[in-house]
C-alpha cells in the first residue's frame, strides 16, 4: 500500500482542494504500458561481487539526500524542486535496498509551484524524529521560504507547511536533543556585506517543537567555510550530530559542481565555538578528470549510525559520460565513515568513490519492489488502483487530466505545453542509467488540428525531445521534435517525420546511449523502425541546460 499511497492522496486531494476534471475536449491519449530499462557501462564490465553493493544506491535524479535512523529503520528524503508529487520518502533496513513509501508533498494545496522554473521550488530537505513525530524542514525557493511539515508515519500523510517567516536563506536543518530541546540551522548571508561571490554563512538558533517557532536570536557559527582566507563558496546543507560527547557540524562547500565537497567541524555545544577539520572529508575535485567511469561533484552528505554503532554517509554525486555532461542528474551514493583522531572521514585525498563497495554489516533487507540501483527493468501495466509514487508531473495540478482505465493510462490533451512554464499533461519517471530505454504503446486518433501525444525525454521547459503521433494539417504522422534552448519555439523543431497509415496502436521507443539518443517506432505488431538516431543528448545535460534536475522520460499529450 505504501507504493500507491502518495498518488492516492493526490487524487483525493484534487477533489478536496477544488481541482476539477479536465473539461470535455479531444479524445484522451491511451498508453497501454510503459517500460523502462537501463544498465551502465561500468556495471556491465564489472558487476558487484558477493557481499558488495553498487553505487549509486538511488540512481537517477535523487539529489541532496538526507538520511536518519529510527530504531532499525533508515529513512531518506531528497529534493525534487518543482516536480510534483515532491520530496520522496524512502525506507531501508540495510542501506542498500530502498523502497519509496510515499511523497511528503503529495497534495496540490501544500505548496504552489505555479510559473516557477523547474529548478526552483523545494531544495535540500532535512528530516528529524523525536517522540513519535517525524519532521521535515525545507525551503520552497520563490514559493514561500522556509517551512516545517510533520507526520506520525513517514509514509504520510504529512501536514500542511508551517512557515518559519523569521528565517531566511536556504537549507534549514533540525538538531533535536533527547530531552526535546532543538536547534534550527540554515544557510544565509553573512554578517555585513559579502566579501566575494558565493560568500555565505551557517546560522543557528533555538527552535520550539511545540510552537514550531524560533526562540531568541540567531548566531553565525560558520563564516564562509573552513578557511575564509581561501574564499570558500556556497557553504550549505548544515547538519549537527553527536559522537562520544562532542557535537559535530557537517556542511557542503564549494558549490554543487566539480568543486563540491563535504566539510566538518566540532564543538562542545551547539552554539560553538566550532573548530574545523582542515580539509574536506569527502570530495572528488582532486582527481584526474580524465579517469575512466568518473564519479564527480560529491558532497551534501548526511552522517549517521547503524544499530551496531557503525557510521555511514549518504551523499550526492554525479556520473558524467563525457567532460561534465550527465543526464542522470545528481544521484544518491553510500559510503562508510572511518573515525580518525576524533574526526569522521569518508574519502581520503585522491581516493575515488567506488562503483562497488562492501555491504554494511546489517541483515539483508527485503529487495525493493522497484529497483533503485544496478541494471534493471521496470514495466508499468497501469492495472493498479493508482500510479506508483515514482511517477511525477511538472508543477502542481489544478485539475485532473489523467486516469487509470481498463489496464491503461489515459491522458487528456490540454493546451499547456512542455515547452512553457505551465502544467502540461505530462507524466514522467527518472532516467536512472547512462544507457537506458523507455518504451510505450500508444493509441491516439490525433483528430484535433495540432494535437500530439507520445514519449518525451525531458530536461526542462527549454530542453527536450519528443517522439509521437501528431496531427499535421489533417494528416496523422509520426514526428521527432526537439527544443534545444529558449530560442527554439516552445512547440519544438521537427527533426524527422514519417507518414502513419495504420490507425491502430503505435509503439514508441527512446534509447539513451550516454550523449546520444535514438528514436524508434513500430505500427501495431510490426518491427521497430528507426525515425532518428544519434541525436545530441548533451542538450539534456545539466552542463548544457543548467539547473539542478536530471532528465526524465514520460508520456505526454497536447492539443491547442
């Protein structure tokens, strides 16, 4: 039930918040099934051995992971920016097999992403637990600021946001002592004028868990970073934990690109003074960028213990296929922590993050019903009561434009387009491998002038590929369209086309091969036919498009 609870809540909430069914219009596009399959070159060459796990543990766009342990269960939450539902919640017993149990933002009325760019919205959530209550503190960038939500069950439902209006900046985090006393940390501007671009600070203040309000003044505890004389940039993602009677503060530093790192400080009390460890405890910026199968941009870590007292960390990193181009977004990785002279170390200088490592000393947990790591295939037959919680849409829905019907997914074409900052009829799942395939079977009459439906490989409003059935001046044709930046028309540029003489179902397929994408179709039960191969996939990378999200594959329908 956990797998469907998130979007069941969405459907119920749509009715309760005034969202309505889409008005009568064009015939829905009917998707009979959707299949995603992927495998990565590094894991093909050398699969994990006995007793090993594969990194990343959450492949594809799962950035800013924050992990806590409650009893024998580990819980993890990641950023989703303006995708909806947002803030996915995962649970694991062994840190290797993760199951998504819900989404913390799963009702349209909780937050409003209307008109926002895809990389705005919800950044870097942080989870905490005390006395039977789970907390998430988070920032909704350009849509309200910092807030806290609560739940008695991490699978949900989560409360509506309680806004923390007197706390600015981003990346709030809660540290709660066993007696319930709490502190709120966050990234914000330093005291006075910033000394350089990217000069930020970490602040702390007391927080009342009963009133959900701050107590007393804020104090700046980190100015700039470990060594301000070196002009460190973008100190963020602060978290406090305890070890052997001391307090430790970990924070990311260096920005989220190849200069990313994790740093650590320690003190005798949460307010400090804090002493910094002199070098990063996690980074890949000191490695040869030409190394094979690189893992880069590591940082934004969460440090925690197992029930046996072993220390581990989850963190984000990326897997470029060339230079700094990656389409899978920032992913969630796992590594053990070694303590040296009272300091936690994740990687040594010059140490590469491994693609495979020894599993934690924990009883093997149940295999996740939907794999999140390694090579896998997931096929959605659309025969359940609701979509699984890994399906997302762009921004909040204002009405219901999709439904499960007779073992298929029906999507109502609407005027909102994927090339605009609106809420198109588009349902997507993450691209989770450098080499991946997404396929579906579509039934769509394309009777309305300009109507279209099909598959999309999507990075943001200005960067996407589409293959599908289009009404082109009264003719039903197959087309590949692309938008390669804001200067291209929102409806895309036609790259390839073929007449579609059959009136029955059409199978569509997009294949990613690192920086190249191929587009195939098959009419009815016929063979696959190439419509376009070797298309430039770099336009779906963060290096080209900017922002913080990864590419997704999805089903789309549009009618003017």
